[in-house]
């Protein structure tokens, strides 16, 4: 895991999942987040590990409200990270 989160490549871009870093920084366990937000423990783990296939806005809203943060603090899209340079 990178210091700022887990990056998952999608085409030329990458999603950076930073929930695990936030929880570690704030000393909040996955279990506590799961219980306090009413989110299944396995779902919390998927968001931490970047293993989600579809983002659930209701879950993300719960996380943002609970952690008092912005969506970009949890998941960030880094555009065109892998764009190949054109050859002359």
C-alpha cells in the first residue's frame, strides 16, 4: 500500500483509495467504522483495499459524514497518469 492509498489503474487513469490511510491516521478500526456507519464489514474492507467495482453513493456519504471529510479525501481520480507520450 502506498503512503497516500491504494491506486487501481483504469485505462490511462487511476483511482486512489485512501480510506485505509484516513482510518489509520485517526486510529479508527474497520470494525468501528462498520458498526458506527451501519456498513457491512466486508464492504468497508473492499473500500479500503480498492476492490469495489461500483461506487455506492449512499455508503460514501456515510463515510464522509462519519469522518467529517470530503469525497476526494476517500477516493481520488488521477487522470491521464499513464498516457503514453507521442513519438515524432
